[in-house]
C-alpha cells in the first residue's frame, strides 16, 4: 500500500524536527565543550600532618561532583575537579593557589583544613578575584571581610565552638578548666575565644599548654594540665587540636589518671567509628560538632535532615565509614554549583557574579544552616553545632 501525500508530509516534518532538535543538542553540547566546563580547583592536605582530613575532603568532593553531574543541575555543563596536594605546607599551598588563580579555566577554588594556608593565600585570592571556599576553621580565614572579598569559609567557627563548650561546663557546674591547643592560627584562635567565653561565665582557665601540629606525642603537655604541680586538678580538660592529636590527648589523660571529663573542639571530628586505642581512650569524651556526624541517630522530620541522612548513607556506602568534615566539602561544591546556575544560566562563567551569589547564600546544607552576607563570609550558623559523646566505639548524640 502506497503512503498518502499527507502521511509523507507528516513523516518529512517529523524528520526535519528531529534533525533540528539534534542540531540544537549538538550546538549546546559544543557550547558546553567550548568553555562550558566548570573547573573547581582543590588545594588539599593529601600528605603531611593533615593528610587524613585532606583525603576525607577529597572523597567528599569527588562524590558530590559525581552526584551534581548526574543530577543535571548545570544542564549540559559538568564539573571537573583539579586536585593538588599542598603537603600540609602553607608555602606549597600558596604555589598551588598561584597556579589556580592564574588559570582562566578555573571557576572557583576549594581549600582544605590548613588555616595558615588560607590566611597566607588571602591576598593572592583577593587580587586575582577568584571565588574561593576554605574548609579551614580559623576566624582569620574569613575576616576582615574587606580583605577577604573572594574568600569564604565553611566549617565550625571558633567562637561558636567555644561558646558551646563553655555553656556545657556551666550546665555541669564545672568551675575550673585547662586547655591543650596547637601552636598554629587555629590553636591561638582557640586560646583567645575559650579565654573570653570562660571569663564571661566566671570559669577559671587554670592551665594552658600548646603542641606543634606535627607532634605525635602530647603526653607531657597533657600530664602537666591533668596534674598541676600546685593547686587542685581542673574540673575539665579542653582539647583544641586535630582528631589524631585529640585521640592521643585522651589516651595520655587516661594514663595520667585524670578523673575529669574531656571536651574536644570541632576540629577533632574525624572518623565516625573509633578503633584501637582511640576507642578506649576517647570513651565518654565530649565533642562539639554538627548533627550530620551522627545523623543516623536523628529522625528525618524535615527535607534538610532527610538530605543529610541520604548523604550519610551515600558516603558510608561508598567508603565504608563516615568522616566528620566530609559534609563541609560537599556543601562547598553545592554552593559553587548553585552560584554558577544562578549567576550564569547558559552564558559565560563570570567569577564576579559567582562571588556575589556566594555572598548572599542562604540554604540548609548537609552540615546545617548556612548563611553568608556581605559582612559575614563564614557561613555555618551556631545552631548547627551540638554536643556529641563517644560511646560504644563511635560518636553519638550526647542526649
């Protein structure tokens, strides 16, 4: 049977329409390939003293990039990571940042846990005008804002962590405390804010000791704090160090027969599950951190909590355990992707437009509520923090 004239015309029109759509798709794909790729450069501590947290960040970045690319959030564009190791060295980090900021293909930068690295690179980032999100904890990473227009911070703020610890000491009627802190930017930050918060509540800081970030033995410093030569023992021992050093401090406190509670600052959040000596030494230790670390203890009664539970499951399914700071790296990628989508549409990537969007960001992230303003480039809200406790070889909600 011969096709009718109308059937032939319909078939021809369909063919032309399909060809037209295919041509548009090819043109769109070509546009994406000719400058539509979103490059996020990452300066991370993949070796050296902070390698554990750096590798946790890398895993989170890779997983979140994969999820965003699969979601189609950026249309035909995809995100590509360019990761470099700064070896936990501010000088090496500055060289990496110099390379990244000099590369016109780089859309934005994510920096790792090294506060000294972020502070040291702030001027270069500002001068080169490349939007950068640091995952380092020190206050000076994001302040003063006038000198940090392109530098943003995601992670617990020192003042908020100190306030949470001080309030818990008051709740327990603890009137004396000692502090172990690192000798870097963040450790000095801790000494300053803890002193201020304890003074407000009339709690005496009766001893302080500092350790190098590279120290693998903190026993002498802990013994000095736990059993002072004069005066009574402190009612609490506060630890403001990395996760590895905090675990060493807990072991040392047990060996020194220190009877009081230990409180870890948020920077000590590492793996969800504690093994070996860490499981024994940190039993009953308190940690200030976000709920995402223990989201499996939380009822998902809001979309944000449901998203955090899903992230927790995705991360643990991929890597076998959960790393505390992974949510901050994931939120950094999400912030950049959202800023690109809101500021550029299908047009050219504009670093200044991305910076402006980042500066007014408000969303409930995987880490908790995040709010950025022109006067505040450190986005995590204080209510994101809660008190956790080590119990049964892992971290749990203290309640």
